[in-house]
């Protein structure tokens, strides 16, 4: 059987067999229709979720390292013989210092008669009597006329309840600066008396003696009579003017050296007066006559002025640095009220107009808390006495709110300079005082101390004022550490006072301090614009001031915001 036959046969056999199987099984059943296939709905795979938005940073978060509070300066050196080199009639520099002016006469007169007072203790007077040294001192300090006030203070020498040296130093502090040495001389020029005093007081008295002499140094230059020819001016300049500059420079240098041994407030006083004396050289140099022919030629006059400024630059820088040292010392002592501080800031602002030592003065703060109830004698004295005298003379009362309201007008007590043991219940008062101190001395270290007290106590600091003080401290903390760093900053941008996020957050709201926050944020951004800031930046600053004006309550504050907005708008126009 060939292959073809096998294939046919095979297929037939298979078909036949299948047919037989069917026949054996009976009828062929109808075909079974399979059930429809089940449709399973499959959900599409989920779309990948978008990453959550980054968590918004808390503008009130206190991060980074907070600068510690430096230890207050310790006064321990014996200065009983500090003025020995200045004694005697043959001290050369003394001849260069003018005699005290006529105004000092009233401060050196002795009382015409012994006061009829008996005040042997530092207490309040009994009703109807003058027997309490504390009451008499408070009444004398309330006298608005400086000469009458000094006369009343002189009468208190009869009071055993007040150390005479304290009264002498107090009078020297409150008198015109050029009179201080004549007032304190009985103690300053006596080694025995100085050696018996509290060291802090002794340093202050020596400092006042040196400062009185420095305040009279660099007086008006010798006057030249016309004609102002080149030959006459040259002769006068090389003669009387040159001699005057030489002798005055020697006097300032020698007095400054005598003050180098001082500490505490004594050093601060001398440093500021020495700085003011050096900076007066610059003003006096501008009074030197120039030939009439030079005045008529603007180019020659300009060249002369430039050469003069260049020649006086070393004295100007030396004076600046000395004054800044004094300001640093006053800040370290926590002193907020002192006439010498005000004079130094004024002259620095005049000579260094581009470096605004008063740049933070414009910041607005919430009002001080109002004192409740009548003030005690101790609190009255703390308000009226210069800070260091209040520390020494007034027996320290309880550290309550009334005490802080009184003492913080004059300064920040050592007990509250750090954060250890400080009751957070006093946060608002202390934060305000710290920020006032920071404004006065352009000292942003105070901002870090506000934040150090707030850190860990955020849950307790929920009042509007507390949140405002934290916000302002956060804005200031990145700035320069003090007036010296501020004045040496290469540009306003380097002051880094644009971190106003927390202030901006408060400004968005409607709370009582929203206007203050908006104003202060605008003020800081105007004071320290970004490097290369253009019209858009200053337009934004103007907008901020306008928004502040709308939210501020005080008419004076509103006017201030309006004026600053106009200035920012003018700056924006100039930047286009």
C-alpha cells in the first residue's frame, strides 16, 4: 500500500470510527452554547500623586545660634593715683586747656548758709518734715532748671544719709560737660579720698575730671584779621594756627592716656569726650581762613577743601573710633539715658552722614505699659537718678513690674542682662527695653537676647505686644553687632536688615500692632536696600509705608509713614 492509499485509508478509518461512536450513543445532543465570557472591569492604574507642597516655614521660628550676653565689665582697678601725672603747675598740656567758662561759676559756689535740714538716713521724710535724704534728693532731681537743681543738690551735702562723693559725682554728671572737673576736683585730686571709695564710683569721678578738661579742649581757633592775601594767610597758618593745632593735639593725647587705666563708666565717659575733641579738630580746620583769591576761584577752593579733608582724616577716624568705644562701653553697662551719648551720636551723624548711627531711631514700638498706683520713693528715685547712681543709692526693691517700669527708663539692670532666672512674665517689659537699647547703640545683640528669652516659652508669649517684639527681634538679629560694625559696613545692603518675614506676617492682620509691623518692615528695608536695588524695590517699600499709614492709629505715626512713602517713591523714580 502506497503512501497515498495509507493517507486516504487512515482518514476514512478515523471518520468511520467517530461515526460509530456517535451511533452507539443515541441521538446527537444539540450543540451547547457556551455562556458569554464574563467581562471584568479593570480600573486603570492610579496616576502618580503630585508631591505635597513644601511645608511653609514658620516666620516666627527661632533658629540658629543666639549670641550670648557678654559678662558686664568688672571694675576692680585701684585708680587712687591715676591723676598724679596731672598734678602740679608745670604740666604742659594744662596750658592748652581753657579755663572753665562763665556758666560753671554757678556750679562751684558754696551754699550761702547751712541748710536747716537733718537727714541722717536715706528714707522718706516724715509728714511735714525735711528729715529724709531720699525725699530731699527726689525733690532736688525734679527741679527743671539745671542751676537751681545743682544748688539744691549742693545743700544735700548736709545729709549724712547720702555719701558726699555720690553727690559730687551726681552733680558732675548732670552739670554742663565743661564744668565736670571743677565739681569733682575735691575727690578726684585726692588720692586718699579716691582710695576710700567704691571702685565704680572712683573710676566715674576720675573719668568726670578728665572729661571736663577734654570738653574744653580744641576751642575756637585763633582769629586772623584781614587782608586775607596768600602771603598773610600762609604766615598766619604756619604761625598761630600751627602752634594751636600742636598744643591742642598734645593736650587731647595726654588726657586720653590718663583715661586708659579706667574701667566701667569712667572709661566710657573719657572715651566719648576724647572722641568728641578729636572730631572737633575737623570742624575747627574748616574755620581756618583762606585767601580771598582762592574763594573767587571755585576750582582752587575745591582743591583746597579736598586737601584739608584728607589732612584731617586721621584725626576724624581716631575721634570716631574713640567715640564708638565709649558708646560700646555705655551699651555694655546697659545705660539708656546720658547726655554724652546723645552728643556723640549727633556728631557722628554729622561727620559720617552716610553711616546712620541713628538709623534705627525711626522704628516704632508699642506704648509702654502704664504705671499703676502711686509710685514709691524708691521707684521715683530710680526714674530720676542716672542709672549707675540708682543702682548704688537705692536699696533694690522687689523685682516686680513696678520696679521694672521705674528702672528701665534709665537702663537695664545687671540682674536682667542674661536670661537665667528671669521671669518670662516680664518678657514684654524686658523685650521693649532690650530693643530700645539696641536702637540707641545700633546693637543687634539685644535682639538675640530677646529671642533667647522667648525660645522655649513661645506658648506663653501670645499677646500682641509679645509677638511684635519677637518679630522685630527676628528682623534685627542679622544686622551688625554694634555701632562700630555698622559704620564700617561696605554698603547699606551689608547691614542685612531685610529679614522682615515675621513683621510682614503681623502686618497682614488687623491686630493693634499691624500698622507698627508694616511700618518697621518698610523702615528696615529702606535703611538696608538690596545690593543694586532698582525702582521695583523702592516702589514696594513705598507700598508698605502706604499700607502702614492706613493701619496706624497715631496721627503723628501716620504722618511719618506718609512722608517716608513719598521719599521711597522719589527714590524709585530716581532709580528708573
